[in-house]
């Protein structure tokens, strides 16, 4: 395939940045999107030019590192991670626009790489169980209905890629934060701290500069792991319950 790549190039967070066009030829439809970018970078390196910087790690749709805005959609035309997107989703002669995530809380490091450490700080604020829950045998003796276990597991499949933030017109992190709250709050071990967890993680989310949720649903529609909006509803219940309890103390 012959393609034209319209790639966002930016030296650092303070640089204005701009799009640069790169013609590319001989691309196989069986290549992954990241393999196609590898080909581009090989050509740039051979010319002595600076390769395009982009995040990647496992390339198996697990780690959440690959985070590209492709033709106006997080991760591209398929509801999957960028590394699992293949060039068969495009046609010969296409122009493909490639951008980084756009959010105040995700500043550009260089080119297509953004700093997503804001997610780490939200987790650090309360995304854990700190109470004594006993040993492994104790956990096996606590009966948990399969429906609840499945819900917790579904929430835990969030890989923290940030597609929800990139898809949201307000750059809200509500879907990410609610998934990290739900995966713990649904289980007996996480219920002891569920109110304080919701308060702390939401406070940190707001401090990072993410926008508010206006129930558009774009986050869930673009999430490669299909995290449900019901997690946001659950998080809101946990938060308002915590606030009411605090007011009554």
C-alpha cells in the first residue's frame, strides 16, 4: 500500500508543534499500525532525520502504553488498542492523521508521547486495599457471588490507556477512575475503605485538571476494553454517600 502519514511533531511540551507529511510505500495489509510506524522510523533514521517518538511496550493490547489519536478517533477506526490495529483497516492511497492524546492533564513529552502520570497519582490516592484482609486461604473462604466477581473483573480489565480521556469532549477521567474504584469496592476486601477511597481518588482526579463528566458516553464507546458507564454511576453513589456521611458526623 501507498500511504500519506500526517504526523504531529512536537519537540517538547513548550513547543508549538505542527503536522508533517510523510509518504510511505510498500506497506503490507498484514502489518500492525505500530509496525508501519517502525517502517517510517527506519526510513527517517536512514536519512539522518529524527524518528517519530511514540509510546509502546507489550504490543499485545495489555499494557495500555500505545496511545495514538488516529483519523480523529482514539486508537483508530476499530475499537481496539493501537498495537492491535492492522493496516487492513486502511486502503491504498489513504491519508492517515496521527496525533497524541489531547488533554491538559496529559502534556506532550515529544511528538506522539504524552505524560500520563496523572493516572498513577489517582491510583496512589486510594486505588488499593490497606486494611488487613488475611492470607490467601482466607480470601478463598470468602464467598463472592459470581455476578459480583464478574463485575469486579470487568472493571479490573481497564488498562489505563487514556482513550476515555482522549474521546471525551471535556477530557474527563471519570471512566478510568470509576473502574479503579469499582474493581475494589465491589469486593468484600475493598468495602471497608470504599467511601474514603472514592473521596480521595476523585479529589486527585480533579486536582490533575481533568474535565467534568457530562454523560455523553464517548468514553465507553471508544474504550478498547469496553469498560461500562455503570462504573461511573457506582462511583457517584460511593462519593455522595461518603459526602453525606461526613456532613452527618
